[in-house]
């Protein structure tokens, strides 16, 4: 599956990122999201697959396209064809506010697996902790913050004071932030984008050693797909705070709302593809750049089998006879 579809999915996230980048800094987050969704769906319907959106823009009644359960791919227009059945999780624009304000780390994201390879997570909150390969098995979701930080520091052979933890800047994280500071670790507060933060925690050299806190459950599944490819770890538990949450969980087949999910619980697939393209300039990916000859994108494409991680720098040339390619 990976060899056939990975470059196709790269094309999907590239086009979504380019569309969103044209709205960067205009202050209209809804428009930024809408154009990314539209571009992603248009390209996705050209891919040779029988795809189902398992994590998308929301429920069918709330999302005009790329809603949970929507069918995508060439099979939609050619139902008699023989195409691989693929489950797909998307976030056409992770960081809509980041794009609207021109802030760093907005990305277009897609993860795919064979049918049943991605958890059908409801759009509610999830408690999370994310670490890289060296710290797999060293942390526990319910352990005190100080203990988890000591375990991470030990695995990385450094002091707790040398650690950097990313946390979403939200009022709900006041105690978590205080606990991290009391333990002596440093904090990088972000306004949005805990998915890109989770990827950074599993890539050596980014200066990020963990992500802690509560964020979206769909982003947790997307992060898990990326971490399966990067050999990192995410632990998560759904936050069920309303009666309607329990109803949605039951509808999606989730019977234990208190379950702690490990990486392979969230993304159990044997064949996983993860693709993302930078929209605005970020710590992991460069943003979309427009110039006279065309558009330049910077993407990350990963596969589990074979395990490959590729950073792809693409120049999309204008259709002109005098077009020129510039180095670097």
C-alpha cells in the first residue's frame, strides 16, 4: 500500500497547504480551513483507492466535506473498480488560527492505513503525553509530573533542568505548568498545533523532549500514526465530561471511556502512511513560499512498512515556456 499511495498522499497535503498558505495572515480562520479542505478533497478523489474518512472535519451535519464516514477516492466515481480499502484521518489545516495570523507551525496533515488501522476517535478532548524513541516505556499517564520528567531525563542521560516540554497555553493547564516548573524543567507554551509538537518530540535535534497536557482526540490519533513511523510513544485517555460524550463513544464502539490508549491502540495498522506539509514557517517544516516561477513546499512523508522517513522539498513550476528552476 505504502509504495503505491505515499506519493499520492504527498500530493494531497501539498495542495491543501498551498491553498491555505494563500490565505495566511488575512485573519479569516474559517476561510483558511475551508480552502484547505476543498483542495484536499479535490485531489484525494483522484487517488486510486476506496477511502473512508475515519477522522475528519466533524460529523456529517456539521462538515460540508471530509466528514467522518465520507467516502473518498477514485472508487466514488468508479464503483465497479477494484481499489484498496483505506481508512483515512485528516486535518486539512492543523492550526487554523496560526495560518490566519501568520504564526509558525501551521501544517496540512493526512494519515492512512488499511481498514481498521486507525482508531475512530470522537471529536472530544484527550489527556496526552508524548515522548520520543529513547523514552518509550519510561512514562505513565497517571504518574506525577516530576516522576515522568525524572524518567525522561534518565533515559536521555541529562538533568531535568535540561528538558523542554511543550504545553498548550490554556487555563486548564495551569496546574500542569506549575508542576513542570516546580520540577525544574523548561516549558515551551504554544497557542495551537499539538500535533506538530508531538512529531517534534520524536525527532532528535528539535530541542523538544516531551509534550504534555490535554488536546483533541483526533489529533491524538494522527500523532499516534506519525509516532508509529518514528518509533515514539503517545499515551492518551479520552476526557468524558458530558452525557453526550458517552453517547458518542458508544456510537463509535468505545466501551471503556477510562481506558489508557498506547500508540498501537490509537494506530494499530500494519501499513501506515503519514504525510504533512508546512503551511507557515515552523520548527520542523518550512512554510509554503511563493515566487515568480511557481511555489515551493516542504513536506514530511513517512511509511511504516518499509519504515522510511522522507523530507521532501518540492518546486511546483508555473506552466510557462520561460520558467526557471533556482537551486536552494
